[in-house]
């Protein structure tokens, strides 16, 4: 079986995918790629990623993409106050949090690493990402059409190897992933969905990431746990 490269963010979707690959797909050699694009929640995301790295005995590669954060128009890369978030209109919600061409760029970097591994070590990897069904209002780069077109690109931009971009959860709802996480014993307390970044609560030498509770990422997480009838054990600042 091929090794796997997983584009991991520290969020719920990619964390569940990591455990899915390890426990269901039985892939022993997991290589995690985490992107530092100067996002507000960088520290909290990386904290959660390192928890998964340790438990799943994965390899971690951190890619410096700070320039993307400087180019980005997204609130994910801007310091934003609570009242500014609350003033975002429904029709502006999607574009407010959108980072231009982010997923396409992430996939091509994953492909670069996969082809390099094949050329230098003859190791073959598929590239996985945890995007899922977002309903009618969704980013273009979280759709089946996006993955299909990106897989066509592989044929024309690689010289060696047989690679695929794979998104196993494309047709899944977030509440489906929460139920899968429970079955796989995924520690969802070590996942971070917040776009704003609210730091950590420190108790008895332990750190726990705090979610803002009001950004688009937090709202989607709250909704999914409500529909799954499973209690979320993370901390919210604004509830």
C-alpha cells in the first residue's frame, strides 16, 4: 500500500482523516504537511497538530507560506474584533473568510513533496486532504469538481510517479465526521476550528486551546455537534 501525505490543519476534519488513514486504511507511514500562512490561529492549530503527530507516530513537515498571509484578503489573516465579526452580513460570510487559491496551492505543494520523494527514494504517496460537503454555500475549492480538475493537473505537471489527490470526506457532513471520530476514539478536544485564535487556558501545567465561539469556523463546529448529539469538550470564549 502507498504511503500517505496528509495536508493537516489541526482542525476537526483533517484530524479525523488522520485517524481514518491510520486505523481504517491501515497506512503506517503518515507524513503530515502543515502550512504556516500567518493565520491568526497558527499557534493553536500547530499545538493540535503536534498532539496528533505524537499519538499517530507521524512525520511532520511545516511549510513556511507567510507571504500568502500577507497577500490574503481573508479575516483569517487579519486581526479582527468581536463586533466586526458580528457585523459580517450573511451574503459576505463566504468571501470574508476565503483565502485566495489556498487549497490549490496547498495541493500543489503536497504534490511537489510527493514527486520529490518518488524521484529520490522511490516512495509513492497519495496526497489526502480533509475537505468535506459544505452545503449549497461553499468555497469552490471544497467541491468534487475542484478535486477532479486538480487530479487532471497532475498528469501535466509531474514527470515521475503515479499520484492522486484524495478527499474521502467530500460527500460527508461535519456531523458524520464527529460520529466517525467517536468510533475511532479521536480526541476531538485536541482539534481547533476557530479562525480568530484566542490563545490557551493553562491549568496545572497543561494548555487547552480556546475558541472564540462566533467566527464561521466556530459556528460550523457548534452546529455539527448539535446535530450529532455528541457533546463537544473544547473551550469557547464567547458563549
